C-alpha cells in the first residue's frame, strides 16, 4: 500500500491509497455538507442537492451522466448523512479518466429551475415513503428528542413542508457555501498511479472556487427524553433508544464499536439472547454511531405491543448489567473476531477502503491503514470498556416509541 496526499491551489485536498495487487479503482468526493449544516428553513437541502447533482451540468444532461458512467462499466452512487455527502464510483483502472470526468462534472451542477421542481416531487415521495416505515419514524423521533435543538437532531430528508417551501435559489446559495473546494476531500483507493490521479484532479477541479465554511461542531450531550407516537394501524411496537457515546475524534470509538457488538449485534449478543432467541421480540440490536464532536449508541427494538414494557425492562437489564459488571474476556474476544473479520473483508475492496480513507482524513486528518485499524481494535481491553461505560452510561437513554399504543412505561 502507498499513501499519497496533496492540496491543490484552490484548497481541494487529494488523497490516495494505491495497491498494485488490486484489479479496480474507486474514487470519491467527500463533501462536508449534511443535515447538521442546515437551518430549519432549509431542512433536507443537502439530500435534495445530492439528487440534483445527477440532473445535469453545463456539459451533460441527466441521461448523459448515466450513460457516460454506464459506457465504462462504472458502479456509481452517492449518499447523504448528518455530516457528509459522499459521491463515488468504482471502475476498471483503464476507464478511470472517463469515469472521473463524469464524477467531477456533476460536482458542479447547473441546478436548473425545471429540474429542481421535478425532483422536488421525487423528494417528497421519498419522505412519504419513509413516513410509512415505523422504524424510520422512530429513528427520526429519537434523534430529534435526544439532541434537542442541536443540529445533529435534524432530519436528513427534511419535511414535506420544508421541501415544498424550498426555492432553487436557496439551494444555489447553499451549494455555493458548502461545495467549496476547501470543504471537500477527493480520495482514491485501488490500482492507480499517483501522478496520473493528481493530474486528473488538477485538470478537472482546479477551477473550482469558494471559501471554507464554518460548521456548528460543539460537543453535545443528549436529553434522555421520552416520546410516544401513536400509529393505530401498526401491528408492532417499534422502539429506538439513544445514549451518548464517544465522538469520532476519540480513540474510544474502537471500544464503543466492540461494546455495541457485544451488546447488540444481530447474532449471539446480549440482546439477541435476552430478547430475540427466547421469542420476546423479533428484532433487538444496538449500534454505535460516531459524529463530529458527538456520538451515540442506538438501540432498536420491535415486538408485540403488549410486550413492550417487559422488553424495555430486559433492555435496561442488559445495559445495567454491563455498567455494573463490565464484559468478560471471552465476550470481548468474540466481538473482536467479528469486527476484525468484517474490517478485513470490507477492506479487500477498493470501495471499502475508500470510505474509511476519506472519512478519517476529513475529520481526523490522519491516514489509517487497515493494519493500524486492526491493531486498534485488537488493543481494546475489558478495563477500557469498563471505563467507557462509566464515562458514557448506556442507561437511562432517550426513547422514542412508535406503534398502536402510547401506554409505554420506560424503566427508571
């Protein structure tokens, strides 16, 4: 593996992890533009803008964007989160210049009025689709209740009202403020030559302009709130809980990932044996999410409405148990084996390495080779996890309940 880094004159950072043994190459732009960067009036604009980048540029319409990717067999996509919009593709090395020309082109979209109004209808349909999903409703409600007025509580999709009221000029202003080259990292992973990659980046991106925008990244602790949302037609009760966790800037994130695996992995975890295997619930998991200056342990539960109080008590018992007794060496070893295997399997693909590469550089200013990532997970001890749960208690937590009953009593 060979790591390279350079900064263009306009502030765009270019990084690459090159591997002569790979058979493909992945490329992606990591834009620090997510729902936490939006005002209430512009809720959902980051995700909406992601859609609009594929609608056309000065050189290509939407059809040409898709056809030009397809002609070279490039697998392309984009996604928006609370903190980023990530545009990427994977292709054979010989087609990199042609595929990269398309990707760089769509990062400077025309944002035409007609396209904006057409895509607005698509976004509203997507919001309505997610509103039909109880888990999505519970997740959004839990996040908003936990983070309160902090921008991390914002919805990624926005609302029907915010999207309906949004104007194309609002999006253009947002684009100008967030899509400046100094707010973007360009990454490559796989088989390639650094000089060629840097030449491509300079040729396609050197004319981009803009200033570095600010972000509200103050640390935040959750409110441990409770919210019940009535959905009379649902057949099950859906619960999402949120407890604070270490931020992505902290090395404790490795212990947090392992702790979440021990407690709430979809197989052979504490929640699995306490709720799923005995048939008390059809789903019970815990995951860890790290953010810029914040973090969270997310608990997901779905079960019969009559069983929700008992199951919440079981979740509380699992959380209290690890807070009181910690974890065993055997549990830690099992979780470590799972996480290491998943990291290696993901890292064998250029796309898997690209995501890790870009996000670590964007937020930690660090290159993290796969070997160091594995070492970090391997170095976590039971004592470190014990300290983690003392500093970041898992219970009580914010809880959002969605379903046919609002008579839910979270344990104290």
